[in-house]
C-alpha cells in the first residue's frame, strides 16, 4: 500500500487520501491479508510500516523529489508483493510498466487535458481505479479495473439528531476559491444564519483567504476557527444544522460530504463533479444549481432525516464495501498476471 509521502497515516488534520489509505489498509489486515504500508515514519497502522521519511512534511507537498523517493522505496521491493496499491500520484503510474508486479493505481484527483494526456500515455501501465462514475467518465479510455467509492468508518463519527443540533451552518475544507467559501458566506448572510468556517489555509490560497474571506469574518455571525483537531471536527459536523458545499470545480469525490452525512447533517451542494452521485437529493440533502436555490432549500431542512443520512453512508460508503471492491480488483489483477496465481491469504 503506497501512500503519498507528505502526511502521516491517519492524518491529524487535513488529508482525505490519507484517511482512505488508513481505512482500507487496516481493514485488509483485519481480513487476514499480509499488508505492507509505505508511509511516513510517524504513521500508525496495523500493517507492516516501511518509511522513506521519518515524519510527515505537509510544507513540502508537491515537491517531486520526495514523491520519487517514496515510489522507489516501494518498487525496490516489488518482487515481495502480489499487488502494489498506489495512492501516491503520477510517478508510480508512469513507471509501473518497468516492474512485473501489477500496480493498482487509484485516481484521487481531477482530470484536465494535460492529466488525461498523461494517463493515456500510461493507459496500460497500471490497473486504474476511479473513485466515482463521474471521474471515470472524464477519461474513459484507461485500463480500468473498477470504480470504488472512498469510504468512511461511521463508528468514528458522532451522530446528532435534528433536535440535538446547534444553530449554525458549517463550511469545512481546504480554504480556496474552488471550494466556494465566499458563496457559503453569502448564503449565511442572506438567510441570517450563523456560519462556522473551518479548514487549512495553504500558501497557494493565502491571498484568497486574506482578501475575500477574512474581511467577512466578524467572530459572531461568520466565524473562522482554522484547522481543527479530529475531535473538534467530529463535533462540528455533528452539531451543524447543515453542511454547505457550494463547490465551483468538478470535484471527483468530496469526502467531506459523506463525513457530514455520517454525522446526521444534511448537505447542500452545487452539482459539480461527483456531487449528484454522493448526495441523495431530497434524502440526505439537496443538490442545487445556484445561491437562490441553496437559500430556499435551507428552509426545507426538516424534510431531511438525520438518521437516513447516516444509514445512507453506511449502505453506500462503508469501509467494508470499499474493501470488498478492492479485494476483488486485487484478485482479478493477480490472477491475470502471466498465469500466476495469488498467494493464499494475500
């Protein structure tokens, strides 16, 4: 299991991919598989941990040399494994054809013309897994092994029923224009609602935060609490009256939506990317086209049953269901490798 080299497993704060790696890795170990996790040395896992770097380094995200070193540390041992599951990015997919062990590469990011061109050039190097039907439709001519939704362990998520919730809306995630935090503020002001904004401000989006978001924060109606601890995150999602997700880019999945629903909190989101797949419109929230509709749907939150939100996540996005999907993919790619049969229990 090859994780990105930047953030530890599981993450203490921001880190959607890292949560997916954590859930799948530990579930596979629980099922009796022999799993080696390549991640930072401060990671905590039930698998055997191999670390190219002693600790996480979020300040170095995107620096290619670290990504290359992480992949090399895994590929040097490729002969020890039946399958390599890659969550790390472009490097492993680009060089997967040079090793005999099949590489299953999960596509965690969005597609654009350049990214599609890259993957088409490596279309048969790896066995690709999409995280949504929408994502797969953006670059359909790859060697796909399947589509597996990102999972969540709802047992970790505090649940609050409608009568237990506080009177605030929540906008949560990496603070950037694409996530639509400015739109969430507009919705809150138009409805007279209190809004809590939580998430990390990375350097690339510092100007957006300082010039667009920060001037609207008054500490009363609009509050910014920054990057929060895991327990604080659970409480925010559980206590919020609704989760606003007015994204303005084609998100390939959006883990925060299922986190909100697991806590019993309805999601109001724009229909970008995979949103219509993830949110059951009218059951676990509302998929709306614009600010006017989001404002109108906030008046209809009583139509959404918090318990139905949680059941939907358990039925659709459970760790067990995702592990079932990956197990079948590993079995298929192992059996298809030059007639070699997979080792029992792996």
